[in-house]
């Protein structure tokens, strides 16, 4: 993707992905789903997860899978509120950008 992704947009995308599963999801799966819309590495994603944990937007728990611990992430109520704020902001932002880009094509 040619557009830069700011921290708030990345937080919004991660919160949205995690919110899809009430029981939580794990880092690799989050990375795969985020990669459907952004080119992101696991080394970029894990600091985002740690920040969202620290901010109280996510909680984590470990589960033993095939003899290994796998860390799961689940959205909190605070995270849901933040996600709703991001969604509202995104809709406003996207409409403004679309309006400008679409106006440009009308004049060609």
C-alpha cells in the first residue's frame, strides 16, 4: 500500500480484528487478518498489542496448545469504546478524503 499508516489507524484495525472473536485470538492470526489490508510484520504488530494491553483496550491470557503456551488477546469494554470512537472518526475522515478524490475525477 502506498499510503502511510499511523498508529491510531493500526490500533483501530487491530482492535477491530480482535473484537470479532469474543473468546480472543492470538498474535499470528491477528497478523494474518491485518495483512489482508496492510503490509505488516509480526515485529510491528506485537508492540501495538503491548500498547493496547497497557492502555487497557485489550487483555491477554495464555492457553496451552500442543504443549506450548499461546497468548490470546481479547478486547475489553474500554477497547470497545475506543474502537467505536475510531470507527466514527474513520467514517468522517474517509468521507472527506473520498469527496476530495472524487471531485478531482469530475474535472478530468
